[in-house]
């Protein structure tokens, strides 16, 4: 699972590994914040055709520059744990 917009390294690595890219969209109207409900939507949709294993969180965001709040970071960690996802944190 990777954020959109994202740094192209992630989509290139996924393609190189012949893996499935699962997009979750950052909230542009909220200064590119990460929304847990969007993560849930993307994961639920993806599970209809694949078995996601990794959640990538980029903070500060690249290319947006958004810095996630402490609460959002804690929520992402909790979400990854609850869903059994490996959390790849690009800090």
C-alpha cells in the first residue's frame, strides 16, 4: 500500500518485484493528511484481488511536504498492527 501522490521509487520497486500496487489517497483538501478511513477503504478493496502485506507511510510526505500529526502516526501504527501489515516508514 502506497500513498498517492508518492515518490516514484515505490511504484518502480513494486513493478520491478512484479507485485501489486495498492494506492491510498492523501487528503489534498486537508493539506495532504493521511486519513485512516481511506486506508481502510483501500485495504478492503485490495483484498478482493490480492493479499496486501506492506503499508508504506511517508512522513514528511514526498512530494507534498506534509508532516503528519502525532495522532495520525499513532493511528497508522495501530492500523498496521490490527491488519497484520508490515509498516514501512519512510521518515
